[in-house]
């Protein structure tokens, strides 16, 4: 007879602490097998790239080392989820599947619907648990703030692995399993490594030291890399739960000299779920706009401009530095992310979706529920916020005045005085000769005149604000997504 088991189906919850699914599985009488599938369909989605799966693999390696102590096998491999469960069913009788709800893209939503039918047909019970403070099936935001606070202040659910069933000792891995047992693509040293233990190192150094400078550094492309928490990939792939981070933040909230930084940090944790909740309530924004009215804007179809943006060769130094840095490291602070998409969608006036997918594939912390709503908001295509068109030169003057970040990532501009590195087009041909910086010859002329492109975009988007569909959609968005007593950020 096949052994009876519970399965913990892992998705974006790759940890063992504050984990409701492991906790519930441990309270059942059956031994546990943990499963993660590297789904080929998902892996080939345009918003994903190898860097995501490398991070996931590292997280699984860490989790596997932890689970080994309790003889809980973690099975992973490249294959669709149905195949994974089919293989498990050859070796075991699955009684119950435990997982967290996934606030993912259309592909994962469809897969979950298929799995619901699959489990029903096979007589398997499927128990799902809430993902952070995001509430399934909510129709409006009237009570959401209250529910967020309730959840964040509730006790952490640390599974007690001492409770593993005695039969766990007898559980062996199935004989037949996915051909490739692991996804392995070497990680660049410049990117954060996945795993619970790594996540806690970042968390501890933030609350012990780095976090004091959080508010001062948040807008600076270079300084933010050490003064921001850098917890986003660990939250996105679930090496940490948001509640764990929140509980830690509360412990440090009142430290002398830290109050402002901690207040600002805690408000970001609130935004985290606020955005994901929007997406949960309107997940179609992965591929269409919140405000359908703006779909008719006459966007450019300029592939050359898109490629220059992607490759960091627009000739606008801060834009190129950000894109090259992101391509290499997988991280940018909030302001520079907003500036990159504003440049794409305003100055180049390109359609938002292509830019959104490209950035998602580069962000190590790609979180659909934050990403797509933020992109649309920063591109000025929601309609209910103030339109903000970033001027990359002004951003550089304000936040990288010594051109430290620019020159780090754009070697063609190294050695130039900071003001020239920020606006190289201001050099006359005569000055270019006098300066004698031959490497500058390799840096392109600016792709646009920033004043002209900003004005054109502003006029087009403002005129559309009068469009009847835009007005109608605005009213709907305000009712559905706005928190009582506040405007969305
Ligand atoms: C166009 C655009 C796309 C973005 N896409 C993503 C994404 O895919 N994944 C992602 O995690 N964040 C995204 N953000 C939000 C934000 O830029 C990052 O969360 C933040 O820069 C991550 O760095 P950190 O962990 O050091 O953040 P910290 O400033 O230390 O903040 C702590 C945590 O709070 C949350 N947070 C911070 N800022 C925001 C915000 N503005 N909105 C919602 N949550 C926030 C994140 O989970 C973050 O890890 C995006 C922002 C923009 C403008």
C-alpha cells in the first residue's frame, strides 16, 4: 500500500517560519512532502527571467537543508504542477494539499483553477491560507485598513516541526521524478542571493545599523542601496513574511534617532499589501489599464527607441546608469524605478506593457501585485493621481549631484566634471576638443529633447483626461480602490 501523506505545495512562500501551510500540515497525522515546480509555462512568461529562478533555487536549497533535519523531503524539478502531482501520486496517497494563496499573474491564476478541478477529481482536499494581509474576494476597501492592522498585529505562526508524524522517518523520495531535479543557472555576485538565512542577515543589518539612514537615503540611487532594507526579493519570494518584518520594525520604532525612518519604513510595508490588494481585486491590469480610457492614447511604436531604453544607450545619463545598474544587479530604489518607467512612457511615449514586462524580468523582486499597479500609476495612466513626468536631469542634479552613480555605471562619462557627466550634450564641439575625453565619443547623443518630449506627453495625457471613458473609469477606480479618507499613493 502507498504511504498516505500531506503535501505542502510551495509557491511564493519559500520559508519555514511564520508559515501557515507547514503549521497546518504538521497538525495533521500524516507525514509531509514539500513540492515546488519550476513551471515551464511560467518560466517562459515575458516578465520572468533566469535571475528569478536562480533566486528560487537558492531559496529551495536553504529550505531543503532545514527540512532535512526532520526528514521532510523537498521535491522540486522542471515540470507543470499537474505533472508534479501525478508523479507524487504514483508513490503516495495524497490526503491533503496545503498552500498559500498566490496573488500571481494570469498564468498562475489559471493553473490554480485547473488544480482545483484536479484535486476535486482525485479526491484530494486543498487547504489554502491567506498571503500576508491580502484578502481574497474583497469588493471594496472600506474595512481593509482595519483588517491589515489586525493581521499584522496577530501572532506569528511558527510551525513546530517537533510535531512531525512518527511515520515521517519512513518517507522516502519517489523512484520516478522529474528528469531535471533542479534549476541551476549561476548567480552573479552582484545580485542578492535567495534563502531564509540570507534574508535574516539583510533584516538584522537593517535594524541594527543601516535603517537609521533610511529616510535620508531613500531617493538617492547610490546611497539607497545600503540604507534601504533591500528586503524586497525576500518578501516577493516569501523567504520572509511581511508580518515577520513588521514585528521586527515595531521593536525598533522608538529607538532614539530612528523614529522618522521607522515610520516611513512601516508605511512602505502598508503600501506593499495595499498595492497587492488592488491587483487581487483587478488582476486584469497585468495586461490592460486600470483606466481603459487611456488605451486609445496614440503611443509610439518605435522599436529602436525601446531597444535604446532597454540597453541603456538613450544618451540621457541617469536613465542609462539606472538601466545598466538594474540589468547587472536586479535592484533600483523606488524613485529611479519610477523615473525609468516615466522616461519610457512619457519621454519616449511607448506603450506601457512592453516596458513593464522588461522591468519585471530585471527586478529580482518582481511582485506582480506591486509592479503592474505601480507601473500604470507612474506612467500617469490611472487618471486619479497627479501626473508626474520625471526630468532625469533634474533627478540627477538633486539625487546624484556628484554624478557618482552615473559614472559608476556609464564608463563613457567617467572623468568628466559632474555637471557635464549629467548633461554631456551641453558641451560645444569646441569644448569637446578642449576637454579631450575620447571615451565621450562612444556615448550617444540624447534620444529626445527632454523639455519637448515632456511637454508633448503632458499635453496628450491631459487632453485625454476629458475623455468620457477616462472620466467614467476614474469614478469606478475611486470607488473600488481608494482607502477611506485617503488618496492612493
Ligand atoms: C515602476 C515600479 C515598479 C515596482 N515594482 C516592484 C516589484 O515588482 N516588486 C517590489 O517589491 N516592489 C516594486 N516596486 C516598489 C519599490 O520600488 C520596491 O519595493 C523597493 O524599491 C524595494 O526596495 P527595498 O526592499 O529596499 O524597499 P524599502 O524601502 O526598504 O521598503 C520595504 C518594503 O516595503 C515594500 N515597498 C517599498 N516601497 C513600496 C512601494 N512604493 N509600493 C509598494 N510596496 C513598497 C517592499 O516590499 C519593500 O521591500 C516598484 C516601484 C515602481 C515605481
